C-alpha cells in the first residue's frame, strides 16, 4: 500500500524547492489510481490545484495518436508497413523519391526522416490537418527515411491526417470516439473550449531558481499541432490511459497491438535527454539496469508532463506541472517513487566527468540546420566548444536563442550548460554523429540536425 501522506509531503517539498507553481501526480499501483496535488493552477489568481485538474500534456499526445493508429491496424483498415503516400496521396516532401519510401511504421518510430519544428498554423477549421500536410510538402527531411532516428512532430501530424482519412472523422473526434469515451476518460480532450469546463492549469515562464510568472497566453499551439503535441488531460486520466496498455488493451486495442507498440524499433544515439534506450511505435523505451519500461515526456509553453510505466510491477506514474524547474521535480520524485514501487533504479543525472577528456573540436565546428532551427558550434572562450541554438522561420518567436557551453563527456558526446532546468536536470546532452552517406549531424533533444557548413 502506498503511504499517501508521506508522498504528499514529498510532492509538496519538491514542488516548492524547484519553484513549480502547481503539480498533479497520479500513481497506478495495486490496480488503483491514486491522485495527489500540490500548489496552484495560476499564481496570479491563487486557485489551488485539485484532483482532476487539466494540464497540457505536450508531446505525450504522440502516444495517444499512435494508439489510434494501432487501433486502425487492429481493425484491418491500415497496414503498419504501408507507404504513407499510398494512404495519403497528398503527402510529399521536397525529395520525391524518398517520399515514396516513408511508411506508417517509420513515422511512428521517428525513423521517417521528417522534422520536428514545423510549427505551421493552418487555422482552426476541421480541415487544419489537411492544410498542414499540404504546407509540409515544402519542408526538407532531416535525414534519409529509414536510416536514422530523428524525433519528428511533423510525422505525427501526418498520422493524424491518416486517421482522419480512414475514419471520416476529425482527429479530435476520432480520439474522443475511439479512445476517450470507451475508456471513460472524462478529463481528456483536445480543444481549449473543452478544457474550460474544468479547473485548468495556467502556463508559467521565468528564470531558473525563481518562482515563474503566468505566461502571456495559455495556449499558443495551432490546432494542427494536436496529434503531435496537444492532448489536454488530468494526471489521473493519463494514468488510466496507461492502465489500458498495461492490461492488454481493455478491448480498445488487441494485446498484440499493445505488445507491438512496446517492441523496440530503433536504438537512439541520445540516451540521456529522456533516458531513452530506444523507441517503439509511439512509446519511448527504457532499460533501467535490466528492468524494462516505457513512457513519454511532453512540453507545451511552460507546462511539462512525464509518464513512466513499469510493466512487471503494474505501475504507472504520471506527473503534470505548469512551470518552474519541472525536470528537477520529475527527476527527484520519480527516482524515489519508482525505486519503492517497482524496484527501478533510474540513471544518475547526465553531466561531464570530473576530468573531461580532450577532444578535437575541429571536425565538429560549423552551422547545422533543419526546419525551424539553426545550431552554430564555435570555439568559445578558453578553447571549449560553444553552441548557439536559435529558432528561425516559423519557430522564431518560440524562444530567444540559447547560448550553451559544451563540456566533453566522450569524443562525440558533450554536456551543455545554460539550457535551463526545465529542459534538462543540470546539463543538456549534445551528441555528434554521422548520418548514412557521411553527412555530419548533431542531436539536440533527440532531433538530428545535419551540418550545412
């Protein structure tokens, strides 16, 4: 049995220490979902977080979209290895030959080569995904399809459109009809006007180590971002969604589809950003000293969500937050919770060794680019590497450029300081690699960014 009073005290302590305005924690253990809350939904109004309060889940939405795709596969309406262009003739990229090879499976596992940061506002209408897919025809691939993993939100919007074409419903309605309603998830939705029926967490932004202030807007995402980044949900409902996967699909999915989603499709070169060892069909996969697990992280305008599932113990933990040093809260809380409830030892925080190795920086210097992002690696003060991470084009208003110092961990792996603890615990992993064909690239946030000069 969980000692709820002890975990409530621990949540309160860590939330305050890490300047997180409000947090909602749901733990599935022994077949029961326990919900604990702490802090406020909005620092300006002082309204307290209550069980069932709704938060942005950010990229955890991708697992919901993947689950919908697998339901269509279960029903025989879609093949995992179908070429996307055969299902969705309007889908294309500037590389027309590569476009013909991209499959549904590749988009689910982030191996289709498509990019992440194409933040295109195609309007609020029911045709927003169709219009997004049309606009995305001009967006360059990060890497050749099927050759490497590169975390890609664009692919999940395309999958959302595939769902619409096959079901005849909008992605929003398909999610409601095929997942939320059958599972009784009454605090799960996709549109802001639906969320306002419930207590809703406001996003907060600010400097590390200080209490953040309410953001200028609650939701800056276009509707078309939904399949990749916007399911609005309570922590309790997220844990109940995870229980469906733990319990063999509960009639929503077949046990075969549930298992397929958890099967490793690809290893990842960046094993630290979300502690990932690989990727399945939608799920991030973990190996905690031989204990397997799965889950996903999400971020949306100052709100951060974390979901971890440990199958052997029947445990799922969902944490929703609305600002501050959320990553530090997650790390401290989940290390304790998963150790006690599931015998999991999470990896220590990523960072440089006491005596960093000497690395030849010359092959790594240059400008790297992909849609929405430009990364410049130069030799900084004292001869160390310096990285400037800037959002450009349609992403230019998302954040000011990040200036980070890089400390070697190994010849191809560096620890970046200066990203802020909402993005990483103390250091952000930066991984240099080479794509098939010999193109150098750098992985930041699991996105492969090719070098241009």
